[in-house]
C-alpha cells in the first residue's frame, strides 16, 4: 500500500522564506508531499501559486500539492496551464487540489471580484472546471466548452503535463462527496472540521457515487489533513508518536486513508518527529496487519 506523509504548511507574508525552507526540510527528512492552502483574499498570506513555483525549483523529489486552490478566484483555463507548467518544472511532481469555495468565505470572494454562487452553483462550477481543465491537458484539438459557469470558444490545448495530474477535491456534505465519487482522483477533508468518526459515512457516499458512475472506489485516493500534538491527552492524535502511529494505521486499515498531511504546521521539530517516528511506525503497523 502506497502511503504518503506530509504537511499543509502555514504561509506568512512576514517571513517569506520560511515556507520554502520548511518544504526543503521536509524533503531532506524523507516526507513525501508538501501542500499549501489557498485563500487569496487574506493578504497576510503569500500567494499560493507563486510559493508552489518557488518550492518546485528548490526541491527534487517531494510531491507538491495545492490543498486546495480557490476555484472562484482562479479561472480554470489559466489553472490548467499553471498546473501543467508546475508539473513540467517539477519533473512530474505536481498534483492539483481544487476547492469550490467555502460558503463562509463568500463575502471575501465577492470582495475580490469573484462570482456570486450558491453552494449548489459552486459545486456545478467545480464539475465544469474539472472537465475543462482535463480537456486542456489532453485534447488534440481546440477546446470548445459551453457550461453555465465557464465557456471556451476554441481554446488551444496545452501545455501537456509530464504525467497525468491527479485532481483532489475537498468535501464534507453529501452532494460534494458524490461529486468526489464521480469525478475526483482524490479526497481531502480536515480533521478539525471532520473528525475520524465521520469518515466511514463519507467514504460510503463516495464509494456509492463512484460505482454508479462506473468507477472503482479504490481508484479514488483518500487523504486527511490532521491536527494533533505530541503531549498529554486522550483525544485524536494526542500523545506519543506511538499513539499517533496506532491511530493513523487504524485509519489506513479501516477507512483507506493513505495520505496524511499535518495541518497548518510551521515547526521544524514537529516535521522531523513526524518523519522519523510516526511515518515509519504507521508503515510497519500496516504492513504487519
């Protein structure tokens, strides 16, 4: 089983080099993937795409993932070309996470000139964008697209990515989870908003939607942004590295979670400990099981 361990790094405009140096450290200590969130309406954060570009030029092995790009403020045709460029620059290490736009953030999205969309419309737009992006990566002919939210009038396809870029969605509600099952290559919820107890029901919805669409549920990768602390406690990811390993291994075996991203991290020591003590222990427990 191919397990991935990494982090969703904090982004601070006050210390612009920190996130890049943390990504370099992650590669050095043997972690598998570095991810960045995307909130373009928060000026205290650096631009996600610019940071991802800097990271791919400073690393050579680690996978780079957007976790998740804000679709309402990033036109999908431009995203397709940006993602392909990042994949080429990285030697085939880029993966695209897309977010439909959190409803609680829509006032900020509107303030930035974004579209006014209901929750349902934002999911429709994500579905259209996914189809459009994949067409621009793979089509041999000019791409025409006539959707409710996006249109292309014979756009030139390309550039072609170095590998088939997986597209991950964030999802919590049933309709969006069904969209994951029908369209996505991967799913990423976050433990502060979606505890482990919620994973079983969500996985069932994804699986049913995948099967209805003629897809294998096992073709959809399950990721998890995880928050915890190495210290006293009895909750999820509270305690020693051994406790962490046992709890994460259980999620691998019971819920098919195969990618874990430390949530909003900026502490090098936590990254080192996660890489040295937790990741190998999880792999060992899963292998023995």
